[in-house]
C-alpha cells in the first residue's frame, strides 16, 4: 500500500478514561488505515470502543481528562495532540461526521438553514446569498422535497428520515475527504434505512469520498462496506474485505456474530448464540479478551494477548488459532 | 382455548389545545383491529414505528382504555368477561395474574432502588401466592435459575447487570405469577446481537414448558418469523395483512409487506439488494391519515379506487387475510 493512497492512517491509538474503579481502556492500541474512495466498516457490539475511536479521530475527546496516545496521520499531520484552533480547519471541513440520532443532532431553536449556514460561514463563504444557493443545492442533492421551504423550517417539523438526509447534506457540503458515519441508520425504520443507505452509496460514488461506517448490524455491512474491521473490547480483532468476512470468518467472535443472525431455517429450533456477556471496560480479562466466551479456548489464550497475524493479503486476525500465512483449522 | 379476543378495537388519542383544552384532533393510533389469541399460540406483530403496535399491546393489557370495540377475556374455568368496561375486583385480579408484560428497554423497566429479590417478589406478594417466607425464597431462587441467573444475584441491584441479564430479570418477573399470556413489546431491540439470540431462545423455552401464549411485538421481521405462529402486519394503525408466519414469508400479498421484506439487508456482499428496491416517501402522520387505503401514497400498484375507498380485511384462503383492493374478487 503506497502512502498516497491512504487518506488517514491510525497507528496504535489508545484512548483511556479514568473512572472511579480504575482505568477504562475504551480503545486499546488499534491501527488501521482508510483508502481513498472506499467504505470502511467498523463493526462491534455496544461498548466495544467503535464510537470512541471515531470521536478521537474527530478530536471530540477532551484530553486531559482522557489520555490519548498513538498517531492519527491525516495529510502528513498527526491529529493527536493538535490544538483546538488548528483542528477547526479540519473538523467539519475535511473530516465530517454523521451522528446516530438525527432528532437530537439538531438545535431545536434554529432553522435548518441557519444551522447549515454555520458550517458554510466557517469554512466556505460568508456571503449570505451565495451560501443560501449552496445550501439549497445541497438539500436538493439528498432528495429533500421543496428545499426552499425547508430552509426556513425547524427540526421538529421534519421526520427522522428527512433529518438524517439533511445531516448527510450538512456533512457533504464542504466536500470532505473523509465522512465518519456513526450508526447513521440505527434510529430509523427499515424502509427509511434502505432509502438512506441507497442515498449514501450514490453520493459516495458521486463525490468519491471515503467513509468510515460504524454499525453493529452485519446486514448493513454486507450492503455498503468494502472492507470490514471487527472490534471487540477496545481492540480490532479481525480485518478483511467484506467478501472475506462473510465467506471465511476466522475469529470465533466474528463467526459467532455471523451465526447469531436469525435465519429462516432456524424456525422451530434454538438459535445459535455466543455464551456470556460483553466484559465491562474496567475489568477486561487477561490474555485474549474474548477468551471467557470463546468455544475454542486454549491455555495460551488466558495468559498472553494474541498478535495480529496476516492470513492473506486482505485478511488478518488476532487469534491464537491461526498462524501467519496459513488458513487452516476449524471453520 | 381462547384467552383474549379483541373485536374491532379502536384507540384515538385526543389532541387538546387552547385555554380550555378543547379537543382539536385525534391521533388515530389504532383502527378496528380484530385479534384472537389461543392458548399456547404466539402472535407476532410487525410494523414501523408509529404504526400502533405498542398501542395494541397496551390495549390488550388494559393499560389503555379503548375508544371503541371490545376485549373478551376467558379465564381458566372458561368463563368469558368483557373487560373493556369497568370490571369487578375478582375478575381484575384474575386478569392481571393471567396477562403479563415484558417491556422494550430493560434499563428503564426495572426500579433502580429495588434489589432483584424485591422486584420479583412484588407481583408474587400482590397476588398472595405464598404466605411462607421460606417457600417464597425457594420459588424466587427457582425463577432466577429458570432464566439462567444465579440465585445469589437476588440481593443485587439492577445497575450491576448488563442489558441481557436485566431482560432475563424482567422475564423472571413476568413469569413469577405463572401467566397464561405474556405481551413482549420489542424485548430484544435494546440488546446486542450476540445477546439477542440468548433471550429469544429463553422465551421460546419458557413458552414451550408452560404452554403460554405470547404476543411478540417487533420491527424485525426475521425475529418475528422465528417466534410466531401467526403474524400481523400493521401500517398506520391498520392491520394490513395477517396469516400464518410461513405463509407470510412464502406468499406475501400486501404491497407494504413486500416492501418490508425487500428492505431486509441481504447478508451477502455479492447480492447487494437494497439499491434495487425503491420505497418512496415516509409514513404519513396518524393525525391526518390519507383517505382510502393508508398505504396508497407510497404504493407502486396504486389504483384510482385506492384513493377513495378504504380496503377492508378479507380472507384469501387458508386464514390469510389482507386489506388491499388488488386481491378483491
């Protein structure tokens, strides 16, 4: 992988919070990169650190009190430890974010137009005429009917799906290099979810931007992602292309996740499931963090943490069951 | 044996405004629903948010009073009562014991100031099931083991448990009075995927052991299909289709059901199917539902008739009923 192709390069990122009962290692040494024009999906259950990861990239984690270490290389610059006023040129301009709950992402006291105008004013133009034209064009782009009317309306006058599309328009208006989408469809209904995903796919092709897409739903991953990183308890445990993840999942946790989909064939039988619960972030087990729930547990799993081993060009996994370069054993 | 039967059940929530709080409109949450629940049967209710599925569940539990229609409750001795109007204390206590509920969010449905023992004890004590304290303790311990928790957990408080464990406690609480019907209002939607299957398996096991009936409300078609014998599809307060769950998946009739099915992600990166199906628009507001068929503004197979006449549910053989003009003879 050549350096120019990487839009963002995260190396050994750690985000710790100090809690009442010890250090909370929300993100514990993860490395990944994002290529130009691809959709990278971070998958994991709640509490695995996927939201903290992207919030750290966006510079939304205040440090101190939190401790952030490692490197986030964007455009040859390290974003870790960057001053807030330097961050202003990047956040919302070069890297923008779509949040989970569209209903609570807007300020109820300002109109849609005013809120988008804030971004346009900071990053593009302070000419009001020009910015209004730009905003209405952006709203049209995400299929909002009657954008001129919507411009002067308040968030409560719109439905969740419409607000999410406005949020997407807001994220795209500065033509960013990277869009971070933090569970953008979780709060929406299935029919609206399908619309939003379709829109995101189209716009991504049109703008050729790179997306980090966070979700817990592997079904959505199969629809939108190019590459998938599976997270568990603050670590990335498996990295692969989307086809590889669905065809040959290697880590027992990934296999468990894929199996716990409710399929039609299971009717009348028990569903397969993963034993136990996700560990709390202040009491992660020693060794591999998945070991208390793992059906293939060995002695080494409880004592030593597995390193990332490359199975093939587009697939790597952190598990003691696999050795570098081979693709064998259980399935 | 029947447990509950609802006959053209209707619920409007009045909107009041002005100084004198005059009624200026209605949220039409549920329109003329007919449901019959037999012993041991599971009925699934699917639909998007705001379609009235939770309202239906709460009406059946008599947490809301219906605007119109009847709910007939049949007790163990096969006596039937109409419970829509005021009911006598004896009937009420029987009904409350027979019908229980599991709520969506286990983080809200358990009192944070009560320990697990007290939470489970409350319905048992209210129904006067055990006078002897030791018997009660043993019963609560057996309930906890029944839902896969250790009896020692009884002295802990809800905040010490994860979401999946809390939902298990909620199930134990609902099971405590040995009900004949449990209404589950999205019991797994607040849980992680790996824990969801555990809870579904547990519900299924408990149901089979006790020959209980379930009303399973969810927006997830796959989960509803797995749980239920019969499925009811709702849209904007109307039941648009109802039939056996196999039949619904093999032969969906209503255009809305077909839309719902096509919106389930494929789980296969080779056949990305979401881009192919187009569902324009969003559900209209239940305050001002469209004339005629409620789905017609989004329906691709719209006819002139759909805008004027509201289709009524009618049988198309095999207990498959659908409310759509397309299937009228």
